[in-house]
């Protein structure tokens, strides 16, 4: 199949992107010459995707008003949502759009380590892992009091911890971006308790950082291997440091998969079907 965009009469898949998984999907779709428009929120995220004719990268934040125009302009016939597991707002928006305009929707999500490890026999290291349902459960408890806590949770939740700055010693690892730094400062973090680094973070560097800051507790998200959760679990076991893992938000996805072949088949199916309308 050549010149995929023309074969499908300019119809496209909307790939909700910004993750390493979405970049992998985009490369496979490009190899199959399946046209898609990838939405990301930053210019930096745009660099995840190859410059190929069948791929279009749209940068910005979509809302209810803009989304209808976006879907029409891009001639979207199906939505493949490969956004971050914690980026619930864009998923809610995409699901609502799919229902409103009767567009097929599929959620593609990385496997959680909880699912991957569910059949394994618990070890001594597993006792260091504390899995909590949400931020409210963490902050309502006594987990952080008097601890030297490293937060590897992204910049958005940092403001939730502002009141804990006087009850514990908080450190945060953030992305090297202006909005991340601004959010951390607003949450009360001083420069000596921040490190800005882009993942992946190797186990050796993770270990050195925890030791340098004399960390006694780490808080992270259930982001799976692409988010470095496996490395944090490994270092926690090595150093004997408790690791609190905040579960993924629960969303009622119309349909969901972690199978890349299934995701590609979904795109092929609905692009082909669009030729008959």
C-alpha cells in the first residue's frame, strides 16, 4: 500500500500521545502507512515522533470547544488513546468525544507492574512496597511524618504536599521544564531539595540520589516499566527504603488493550471502513 493518506481519502486516526508507548505505536502505524494525527501538549514531546508523511503531530491543549473542530479538520475516524495512565482529563475528553460523535475508541495502556507481578510469590523486598489507592489516602495517613521523603510523582501533585513541608523533609525529582520548576517552588520546595532530570533514570543514579539525600521514604506512581517504577522497586529493595506506590486512576474505558497488534488492527479496521462511507 503506497501513499496511505490518499488511499484513505485523507481520513486519519487520532493517536492521543505524549508517552513512549504512543511513540512506538506511531512508528508501527507509519511502517503500515496508516495516517494518524498525534496530539501532544509540549514541543518537547513532539520530538518523540519521526518526521514521516503519514504522521502529523498537533501540539497544544484540547478542550471541549476545540475538540470538535480538531476532529473535523483532521478527519478523524477512530481514536487510539495512548496517553499517560494519570492523564485522566484528556482520556475523559476523548471518551466523551467518541460517544458524542460516534467515533470508535480504544484505550492502549502499558501493563502495570502489579499485574505483571501478580503471579509471583511475595518476597521480603515486597514488604517494603506500600500500594495506596490515591493521593487522599496518602495525605490523610501518617506515612510522611518525620521522614526524608523523595517525591517522584511529576509536578502536578506537588502542591498537595505543601502543608507537609513543616512536618517532614521533602525532596522532589522533576522534569527540566519551566512549568515543573514553577510548580515545585509554589509547593514550597527550595532549590537544594530539587533535582531536574529527564527519565529514564538508571538504577545507579537512583541509588546515589537516595543515598546523597538520606532518603527514608519514596513516593511514586504506578507508571510501570516505562515510568521507571521497576527501577525504583529494585533500589528500594537494595537500600531497604519503603516505597509508596499510588495506584492508577480508575476510568471506565469503552474498550482497552495492552496488545500492540490489537491496537494496529483497530486502526486498520476503522480506516478501511471509512472508505465505504
